[in-house]
């Protein structure tokens, strides 16, 4: 039985472990987009499609729409999430818009705060500042003038939070009465403890790496985060999100075909620049795989959920239940904009958003 309530899914005991029988679990579903450049298209088209996808997500009652930050990856056009977010906020009405995320090693806390305070000034209460600490390749670090040896993640986050909440020793414009919510992107228990200490939201990523122990790790990380959380001016409650690649289509067979494109892309050759564009199904089918690559592709399936809407729904509910996450973040990294758009429609139908 499902009760419709905006972007919220009410799941009864049939989807929950026996020891939770009779309780109601509320799960929100959000989207993470990379502004994917498909074969035959260009980056300008990709960012325009990101806008259309966000509008589609809002129409289907998804909770949040995040955009990534990637540099020197030929198939992704999302290099400046802050600027893309401004356009997404302008072109939507109510959906939460966020970064997933701004890579803090590249920037001063002040400039990040100014960018997000500007977003908050125009769209109060809708701005989500997701951040991480990925340094990128050596070439990107040189181009961004990133000082890896000097980077102190905790200090960076703390300073950024002070700037966002009018608690720093300088005036940060524009001054706003509210602050964007903050979200740490993480794959570890260590980061979970840091997020709890600083009072920011916690997004546990199942998608960044292939691993057989990510569910136990995520379960421990989320449990520790909730137990240790200290409320802050940006985040009053300990909200957790589980993020995973999702490849969904009308049937399990069609989804498997689409997943082959993600399989080959996740091999990550040449720092994910083996392909000029995100590979199509045809490109994946024609690829000459080695035995080692086939093994890696199989391992990478731990990073994704693949199948029809019935299959994907069951798997996503299992992930939410196993991790005790408050929300789910789906990443429809699939070839073809129409396939990504249809993926949101299928999730909407599966969960009756």
C-alpha cells in the first residue's frame, strides 16, 4: 500500500525488516545529473538538457536535483555547478537544487560562500551546498592551482559554514537571513564522524568505487553519523542520503542493454577520457573487452542498480532499509537523454511520487 505525499514515499512493513514490522518509513528520492554529452551532441546541448531534466524531475515530484562538478572529462559538461544551479533555480519553481558537489580543495571557503549566498538571496530555502574533497588528476590540480599539501578539510568546511551563517570575522555578501543547507559527499566512516561533528547533512555514495563491503560500511557510517550529530545553523537535523547509479528501462532486458554503456564507461581509461562522448549502446556492444576488463565490469555492478521499475524499486528499497538512509539519490547515468528522462518517469511510476 502506498500513500501519495508530494515527493515522499510512504513504505509499509512489507518493505521493511521483520523487527520494524508495523512502522512507517518515509523516503524521499532525488536526482544527480552530470550534464552528459551523448554521442552526436555537444556540451551546450548537454547543459540545456540538464535544465529540461530538472524541470521533468520537478514535474514528477522528486525532492532534490543535484548537479556534479567534473573537470577535464570529455563526456560531462557540468564543470561549474554554482552557475548551472542558478539557471536551474530560475527555470524551476519549488524543487530543491544542489551541488553534488563542489570540490573544496580547489577553492577558498569565502568564494564558495559568496557564490552560494548569492544563490540563496535569489532562491531562499531551495539551495543545497553539497561538497567533497576530491583533488582530481594531477593535470587538473595544476590547472586549478590546487595546493594539496596545505588542504585541511575540517578547517575548510568549518570556515565555509561560518561564512554562510554570518559567523565569520568579515562581511560576506549578499547577507541573507537564511543559509543554504550543507551536504558532505562521503564513502567512509571517518567522513561520517566529521559531518556529524560539524553539523552538515551526509550523503553516502555507493557509486564511486567497486566494493563488496559498501553496504556494511554505509550502515556503520550512517549509524555513527546519526548518533554523533551536532545541530548547526545550516542543518538542524541529521539527514542521510544514499546515492547509487540507476539504469532503468521498461524491462530488465532493455535495462541490461543500456547498462552496457555504463559498464564500459566505468572502466575509466585515460582518466575517463577514452571516449569523446558518453558511449552509446552500439559503442559498448562493439568494444573489444579483455578478460580483466570483464572482471572489472562485473565488480562495478556493485555501484549500480539495473532493471525494470519493479526490479529497481525492490533493490532501492533494500538499499534504503539496509543503510537506514532517510533519502535516496538516484544517478541515471545512461546513454541518451530520452532514456535518462524516461528513467525518471519510471521511478515516479514505481513509487507513485
